[in-house]
C-alpha cells in the first residue's frame, strides 16, 4: 500500500514532520488492515497506537504553538478536538461492526483528508513563528 505521506506535507519542522509521517503510516496501516479483513486484535493494536500517538503529537504541537505565540494556536487546538471526535467515531464504527468499506471511506475522508488539509492550512503557520 502506498504511503499517504509525501514531501508536500512537510512543515519544515523536523520533529513535527516525523510525527506526521508516523501518523500517516499508522492510518495507512489501519486502512490496509481493514481492506485485508484482518482480525479485531490487529485493528485494536493499530487503534491503540494511533490513540496514544495522536494525543502525544497534538499535545506537543499545541505546546509549540503556545510557546512561539503562533496566531493560529487556538484554531489548531479546536481542529485537533475535531480530529479526535472523528477518530472516536471511527473507533465506534469498528466496535459496532460497520462495513469495512464504510469505515475505510470514513478514515480516508475524516482522518486522512482532514489531516492533509490541517497540515497545509494550519500546521505550516508554526514555522515562521519559530524563526522570529
């Protein structure tokens, strides 16, 4: 499965770029596990990792935005809350045994597409604040 991550998503902040790549890799793995009809154990393992990593990444990124007085810090935090709500909805659908195709569509739209737009429109605004 090709990775969703590509160089157009680089923010120019190496640690944040690394974390973003890891998040994309795990979301791609989740989709692959669903498309290959893997068991609940493998899905739960990937979901658990994503849960932990999303929370750690968002806390780190929000702390950077606050530290460097980034003007979109508040917007970033609200956007993260939306992502977490989307992710919780995906996990609920998996628990309720919704169709794999429906869940995959949700991941692609509500997580991957959301994340791409978030990086390009919000996260990239942090780098100029760090350079000040």
